[in-house]
């Protein structure tokens, strides 16, 4: 893999990383639980056909401490909106995973002109007491990799300290990402997003890992039935909650087939 171009934009007074790679129409990608401390294969696959733009969420790897000034869900939505505009993604296709997928859906609901097509990988935001999601913040650290990916080694490799990184700062940044996600979705990942799903007019693909141990697969049907625009659902075999890490080729292929 070749490294992407790196841009820094300022959001609420904090530097925020934006990766860019590829050619063609822009395609934004918002990372899932834990963020993206390094460039991953699914982004290379997407960059073969599109200009992939990957802005960090506040507090996630590359997002500095931007989450520290966000006190409400509205604060988060406005910060993500500002980030997408600064990254040049207004009106573009937008994909997201997990917590990032939830933010992508919110953008399409509240600013419908800002998103052309959506691809959502197991988004957070729903809660059904009869079929509740798992709570990733309640897991032991040694159990979390197997909750997030079908192959725990994939998650461990993502979070491994790279050569030359500050061995003290690296784990702090990874913990900060979990904290940032908790600030958005505490408690129980429930943002009552079901109230805003009917506002989404953008054609939407829902992607679910067959072995997702965080978000129940039944939520895909619930989301699809609430959306106003055209929908399609893809189940990815041998993939967990962060399906793009387990099966990058299959997920990238699904996204590209949808956004064109």
C-alpha cells in the first residue's frame, strides 16, 4: 500500500487529519469504532476507482482532542458537518462504518443536499430492548477484538504500535478514540436515530458482517424500512462488526457497485 496525501484542517480550534488518495469523483469514508490509526486495505480498494477522502472524527486517531469541547449530540453533528465541508465532501458520496456510519446517516438526514449516495456499515444509533446491541465499552480488553472483528488478529494489527511511533502517546490516542465514541453514543449506543432516518432521501446501501457481534442484523431491516430513498442490503460472509477490516475486497466492491 502507498501512503495517502495528508491534509490538516482546523475544527473548533483543533487540528484534524484528512487523508486523500485516488482519482475520480470524491468518496468520503468515516471510520468505525476505534477510528483508523493507520491506512487500511479497504481504502486502497476504494481508491482504485474513486478519490477517497477520509476525515477523522473529533477525538479519534488524527482528530486530536476535538471531542473535548463537544457537550451534546448537536455539537457532534455540527462538528462532523464542518469537517466534511472542510474536507471537500459537500454533495459527495459518503460511506461510514459503525460509529462513522451513524454520523454519515445523520448528515444525510439533516443536510440532505450534502450527500449524494450513502453506504452504511452496521451503524450505531438504534436500541431495541428486545434485541439489544452489545456494549463495546463494557468488554474486557482481551475480549474486544473478537467482538469487533471476525478475526481478532485483524483488530490487533490495526492497533499495534507502528515502528517509530511514540510508545507512550500511541495507547493514549487509542483510548481517547474509545472515549470519544462513548461521548457520542453513551449509554447503550442509543441516539434515537430512528426519529431522523425517515428524513434520509439519499439512496442507501446497508452492509452488515455476517458475524457481527455488536449490532444485531435485524437492525438492517429496521433501518431500511424507515428510509425514504432506495435501499439495498448486503451481508458480508466471514466478517464481523467492522466488516471493512475483515473483508476489505468484498466491502469495497459492495460500496463501489452502489455509488457507481
